[in-house]
């Protein structure tokens, strides 16, 4: 599993490279093909991406690093993904780092909520209100 964790960093780098502007179409195509090979290798190993954007916050799969207070959206929904999360079969390799809509919650609350990545109980949304 440690090997897969290290390779996720390579995958992240390739995703950033794909998003970067590039005028050399051959170079860009090469990056796309290499990324596709990495994705296929992960699929064969049973590595899957954790659904995050638009999903209800799950402290067992998501690591909330930011709260967004916006009454236009449903509370406890993931509104932004900073880093994708992955599972190896049913085991968490890396939680998704996300921002969560938290309608009407005070950002300076003294109450804290712990994030649990080991399947244990996490209070409320798992978001640390001290951010």
C-alpha cells in the first residue's frame, strides 16, 4: 500500500500537467497517453478514486480543510476538491482533501469536531471549526 501511496503523487503531478497550457500538441498527447497508462495500472490494482465533489461529506473518506458558509447550497456537501482521495479495494489509501458547505455555522466556534479516517466515530461533520 505504501508503494501505491507514493505513485498517487505521480498521478497528481500528471493531472496538473494535463491542466497546464501547452502549445506542443505532440508533447501534450504524450502526457495524456502516459496518464492513461497510469490510470489503467491503478484499475488493475483495484485502486479507485473517492467520489467527492457534490457528495455529502463523509469523515471516513473526506478530510475537510475548509468550510464555506453559503446559504445557496445544501449543508455538509463537498463544494471543492483540493486533492483527490483513493481506495485500494475497500481500504482507504488517502482521503480526499475538500471544502464543505456549512450553512449557518460559526467559523470561530469553540466546539471542535474530529476527523476519523480509521472507521471510528467522528462528531457531526468531522470538520475542525477552529480553521
